[in-house]
């Protein structure tokens, strides 16, 4: 008997944590039809593609991901760090758009 570790499939609303709405992101959305999201750190590119297509009813062409490291912080004499997070850049089909406003 072999026991395989299969990851649990997360629902779409647990994969996409929040959209990243910045000036650079708005420029990318108008020029390249790309949108940035903060995603669950355990999500794969296929998971992100499925979640965006389910939540926004669009066709995804490409997904690129980045693991962002947390920054070191200091408060008086205590050292700490912010948490690391995962960013996903999603390129949509030419016919589709996402309106955050």
C-alpha cells in the first residue's frame, strides 16, 4: 500500500486573498491586461488560474508568481519581521477585464 500526500484543494475565495491595487498595477491593467493579487502561499499557478476564472468569470492566459520575503522591522530595542507572502500576476485574455471599482 502506498500512501500519497495529496494536497487539499482550497476553495477559490481562500486562494485569492486580496487584489493589489497600486499605480503600477493600474498601469499594467490598462496596458498589458495584467492584474496582481496576494494569494495563499500554498497555492500553485493552476490553483490561482482556477480561482480567478471562477471568481471573476474571465479567461486567464498566463499566471506568474513571486514569493515575497518579509521585511525586517525594529521597534525600540526589539527586532522582528513582517510575514512573507505570495504575489500572483495574472494575464487575462484580450476580451476580458476586471473592474475593481
